C-alpha cells in the first residue's frame, strides 16, 4: 500500500529534489505533501493522512527539533515516523532528534539508492 509523505524544508528547490529522489528510489509512495517549516508541517499533519515525515533541521519559524518536540505532544500525530534530512547529521543533533522521536536520518546530498536504503524498511 502506498505511503503518503510530508516533506518539510524551507527550500522549495530541495523539496523538489527530495520528491524526485523518492520517485527514482522506486518506493511505493502515494501523495507527497509539502511544508516550508515546522509550523506548516503541523498544520498539514492535522489535516492530511500522512504516513512518513521527512524533515530538514534548519528552518525559520519552527526548526526540525522544535517540530519534533511539538509533534510529540499531539496525540493524533505523535506516532507518525519522522526522518531528518539535513546537512547536519552529527551525533549530537541527530541524537537529540532521535531522543524526540525521529527514527532515522538522511544526509544531504543523497542518492536515490541511499533513500531506498534508509526509507525502504519503513515502506
């Protein structure tokens, strides 16, 4: 069954690149929703059926860490898996993200093969 995905990144270009990589990875995706920051992501999650979230860390208004913190306190959406997609994939920031519920991370730049490797088990 196709999974609906939410891409959270302040760069529309990066959201397009991620969308293309998802499709090239050959995974079974349904709808792909987009948000420009954590606040927009929370709005989308409250309205749409999303199975997986791919979120940047550095964004204006509400960054990826703040988004995870806020999402974890909302019953209807707290169990949706989140993968961080960022140039910052050091143990400290990813460790913090995982402590707040992130299930994995994908370092920018990435290839469709890497997307398949990281996301495949969740599809």
